[in-house]
C-alpha cells in the first residue's frame, strides 16, 4: 500500500512515540507495503470477532457510558410522566412507581447519577491526557477534539456515498460523526443540568441573575428541559442507535460499549489511521496480519487462497 501523506505521518509518529526498534520498523513497513491499496478489498477479507478484536475504550469510558445510558433512559421514563402528569397515559406510569411524589424523588436521584457520570468523565479524560503529556505519548488526533481534517473527511465521505470516490477517507480514532454526536450530547447534558437546577434552586438563580433577567430565564429553562429531553430521545433512537448498532455491518449490536474492543473490519473501514497505530502498538496484530497476507493473495477483484494461487501459477507456467 502506498500511504497518503497523513497516513505516513501517523505511522512515523506512532513508531517514534513507541520507540520502535529498527527490526520492528522493518516488519511494520513490510506489512504496510503488502496491504492492498484497495482498503475495501482489505477490510472485507480480514477475520473479525463480533465481540471485538482491537482496543478502543478503557474501563472508565465504559462505566461512564453505562451510567449515562441507564440514567438517561430512566430519567426520560420518569420525567415525561411528571411533565404530563394529568394525561391518561402518565397516571398509570406514575402510580406504578408509587405516585408522582415518588417519581420526583427517583428523577432527582437519577439526575445526580448522570451528573456524577459527567464529572467522572471530565476528570478521567483530563487526567488521562495529563499523564500522556507527561510521558510524551499524547496525540491530539486520537482525541475527540474537532480538527480541520474532520471537515475534509465529511466532504470526502459525501463524495464516496454519492459515487464520486472509490474509497472512504482515511479517518482517525474518532470520525466526524462521532465528534458531532459527542458534542451535541455534551451540550444537551449541560442544558438539562442547568435547567433542572433552576427548578430545584430557583432562589439561587434569582440571586445570581439580574432581576429583569431571572423571570425570563426561569421560563426559558421550563421550556428547555422537556424539549431537550425529547430531542435527545429522538437523537438516541434514530441517529445513535442506528449508526452504532443497526447499520449494515453492525446489526444487531456492536459490543464495543461492553467489551471496549472494536472489530478489525470496522477499524480498517472507518478508522484506518488508528489501525496503523494498532500495527505499531500491538505485536499480536502484526502477527495476525502477517499470517493473513501470507495465506491469501489479495487482488483488486477479490482474493484467492495461497493454495489456489500456487495452482494458478503452475497452470500458467506449465510446470
């Protein structure tokens, strides 16, 4: 494979950070050279474990995701019946958990869990980044921070899906869709926390804000809280779950949020730059790729086994 300028930079930087020996560099360069230029052909011929092959999320990220996931859904389950308490469908839901007063207590408790998950997440990513900076292993392109490259990836991906490109762009550990969703969720959580706190502590907000603003702020928060919750539910149901679990190649479920691992096929297809880092950081992945490339002869129109390739050579040479 002839690497692009960006891919070459990622590979060289990762080998430098990991202090790869000359022998390791030679092995990696040889493997990369043997990878076909057609990445579609490449990822369609690797063997992937549906549970996951390559590391993606730490145990901290998985715990934070589970806390947010569970608290968000249960907040919606308790919050909507509180908002529409006098509607026919809300009465039995509130009665099921002990009445609207109990619903409010549960809702506030769950909100505390979500806020804890947010604080836990912020602390963990800052501490992890700080440690990596100290040891010289921090790479901003492996973070969720938006980059100008994301704009180019978005444009090139549109061209691919419109049939104007043969391959998808070489995207990093977090692609543009994931970054959009992440910061949309972050904004939504902030709106929910601020608006929810205005219900619990109206006196505090009245003391902080100017008198001519406080009343309008309370009304804005009263409207924002339920509408942001409904918007978040729609985004989760029709965007996040589809892209992560229901899209072709991911259905019926992607296990990354539980195992912290991503399939080899998915990594190569949507996060090829991160896969190059995996080749440097994970010797077992280099061994797998070496065996796969040795056992198969990948061609532009597909692949054939080594045995079939040898048979074809014998036929062609007449030996």
